[in-house]
C-alpha cells in the first residue's frame, strides 16, 4: 500500500510545479504585454506631438507663402513705399575741362534726404584699362567706398554689361570674381547677396548658378527711364505717372540719368507720404519681383 501511494504524491508535486510555472509565465507575459503597450502608447504620444508640430510649421509656411504671393500680386494693395536702385555705376561724364560727377551727385542727394539705396555696379568701371585717363578710376574708388560707408547696398551688375543668359558659366564666374574682388579691394567688404542681370532677364541655368552661390536676383516694379525717353524731365514725369497709377516697389534708375531728376522725385514722393525703404527691408517684408526668363544662348 505504501509503495502505490508514492507515485501519486510525486505526480501531484509535478502537477503543482507545472501549474506554478504556468502561472508565473502567464504573469510575466501579461507584464511584458503591459510594458510593451505602455511604451507603444508613449511612442504614439511622441509621434502625435511631432506631427502636431510639423502641421503647425506647415500652416505657418503656407501663410508666409500666401503673404508673399499677395505682395507680388499687381492687383493686391501695395504698401506706400518704394526702393531706389541704380544700375551701371559708378558713372562720370568726363572731358578735359568739363566733367559731371553723376554718382557723387546721387550720393549727395541721398545723404541730404537720409535715403538708403542699392547700387548695381559694373566691374569694367574698376578696370584701369577700360576707364581711361582723367583720374576717373580714383573717383570711382572713392564713390564706391562712400556707398558702403553711408549705409547703401553695393551689388554686382556685371563686368561689361552683358546679360547673364548670354554668358557661359565660366564667363559669369570670371565677371563676378573680378567685380567682387575690386569691391573688396576698394571698400574692405564683399558685395551684397543681391545681383541684377543687365536687361533684367536671366536663364534657368544662370538662376540655378546664382542660387548655388547664395545670390538673389533683383528685377524691378517701375522702370523710371524707358528707352523712348531721353530727358530728365521725361524720366521724372514718367516716374510720377507710374506712381500716381498706384505702382510701388523697386524703381530702376541709372547713375548717368538719375542725377538730373532724383531730387525732384524725392520731393514728389515726400509730398505723397510715400516712404523710401532699403532693398533688404523690402525683400524681407514683401519679397522680390518675379524675374523674366530667356533661353540660354551659349552653353552654360
């Protein structure tokens, strides 16, 4: 009788042990599932938080884009402000015994009226072989230094007034390097990030190059000196008429012409309570005009 009871007792112990192991395993599994669920919940909350932040940033970007598009919409209300930009300088009409210091006259007028402007200069005006005699190069060195010292924006136009879409990449790089080098030599600073192709248009290839180098191309909203006009009075009347029609933004002028009508244009703008702001301020608030494109005529 005693021998038959021992196996039953042994099996009972084994059964209890297995049951205990199963209970422990079940509890461990439940705990693991609970922990995993908690982690997934926490990660899900983190993901939701990231998504909410991204959605907010996207909404903010959309609003900024909308504001920029509205600011460039010609039918949308424009701020009562303009930007003065001058091309093809520095410029001096010189002959023995007679000279007109056009850029210096412009700088004097701007200083008197506490106005900041942008100057898009030609590299050839800093090349002694191109400029010639009469001390003109020394005048140009002095004037570009004044542009920087008096708080204006000094920018690259080109070396020799060739549209960017008519230049190869190598030619454009050479033009920029020479002009930027001379600006740094004469002023101690590099040119601004703004550039303007002669004629205003660029190619897609040139635009990609400018973007790669960190430049921003500047077109215009008002052309003060259309080719069919030849006199200071004509330029002034045309500019006043454009502004009277509600046009605002970036005004294109040239050193060789603007010296004859700039003072009167400033008086007119002041009489209409139209502000004259810097190029950087305008760009920051309203963006730049859309640049027209032309096909590249040489291999870039």
